């Protein structure tokens, strides 16, 4: 009978010893929490980031949009001016301090005052080179982003997932996009050449010239969805070649897709077309195969843009270019799934 208290005491001692051992093991060298990570950004540079990355300045609306879909909008402490015009970014993000933009420059003092763990931005145009140099000179890590095709978009999502420590959320979004994109590309790859129409994806400018989408992110979607991007084939090294009406007549594309940032912009382009006798001689006009598509982020229903919405824009182009193969694509259903799952803040 007297042994029971002794057994209880011994058991208590063992529990205390075990707890102490676990605490000791939890604090042995090599088992401490990671204090930094090294990532390779889209420019190929290795960037060392202190963890956690909890305060960032993002200088592009589409990277702000992706960060928000990953559930880390509360970590964005500064934005560029173009983020303000996006209807797909949470209001709370658009209330953050505006620090400038990549074309006119940024206010370094304002950025420094925000105490960011990193700045996320595009590179390769505008004043980006100077901005990167200036930020790094004051000790702020810069993560350079870039996209020239759909797969680049997936890679940027994964990269931001790693930066913010939300890899599972990022991979979920990537899977959502990649599965559907792969089906479209696989289907289009089996379309015979004889059934691939020549397509011109363009903007009609006020000076009578056209800005075509050639070797660019959106231009490549034309080829991914079963069309022949006539601008890409003729100007393989140019992203947005300018073409005149004589070239347009010579090309005489079977399908013309005019893009604009809002309904007013699209209508003004159509009005310019109506005033030109040249357009009436085009095959696409005669066969009523001139279409309009919203782009960017200024208007609800604009999907053709960088970021997760690109999938929906791709589906819209697929239905236009290859209705025989993609006519059953339900853009609304996929759009609702994307927004209800990833755009809810």
C-alpha cells in the first residue's frame, strides 16, 4: 500500500525529466528556427532575406494582386501609383502609402521610413535599374520579378509563396491555374495546322497605327490557344510592334481581337475603324470576326492581364480563336471558382 505514493512520485519525476529533455532538444544548435533564406529572383540574382518577411513595398499592381491572393496583403506597407487603379486589389492595400512608380521614380525617404524587409518590383524598363541600385545602396533587399509567358506567372507565384512563407497556399493557386492551362495547351497542340487561323491581337491608336501583341505574354497566348499570331510570326523579336494600315492589308488576318482597358476605350477604337475605308477590305471584317476583349485591371470583367486572372483571359481568347475546340469552356464558372477561393480577403 505504501508503494503507490512512491510510484506516483517517480512518475512525476520522469515527466519533469522528459519535459526538460524535450526543452533541451528543442534548443540544441541546428534546431533553431531559420533566421534567413536565400532566394533566386527572376533576374537570376541570389537575394538574402531576414525572416520573417513581414513588411514589403511592392511596386507593381499585379504583384500586389498576387500577394493579396496569397493572403499576405496585411504585409504590404507601400505601393506604386498604378496599384490605385486596380479593382482587383483590396481597399486596405490601396490605402497604403504611395511611394512612386517605375517610370518616374520613387521616393527613397518614404520607402526607408516604412522599414521594409524587401521591395518587390519589375526590372528591365523605365527607371528600374536606378531604383534597384539606390535601394540596395541603403541596405534594402530588392526582389526582381518578370513575366513573359504563362509559366513565368506560375514561377512568380511560387517565388512569392517562398518569400512570404506561404508555399502551400501558393502551390494550391499554381495547381488551380496550371491544370486548366495545361488542358488548353494540350488540346490546342492537337489542332491541325489547316485549322489554325491567323490572328491579330492589337490596339488601334489615334494616329492610325496599330500596336500589335507579338513576342509578349498575351501575344503568346494566341499561339497557346490554337491560333497563328501573325505579328509574332512577322516580328519574332518584338513584343509590341507598330504596324500601319498597309501592313494590316497585306497580312489580312482571319481574326482580329482589339483590346482595351475599359468599354469606352474599346468603343473609341471601333469608332476609328468605322471611319477607315481600309478596314472594310479585311477578311475579318467581312466575315464579322472582329472581337473586343478587356485587358488590365481597371474594370471589372477585365481578365487578360498578368497574375492569376490571366487564366480567364486565356479561356476567353481560346473561345474566340477556336470555338470548335473550346466553345464549351465555361469562363464564368472557372472565374467564380478562382475569385471565391483566392480573392476573398
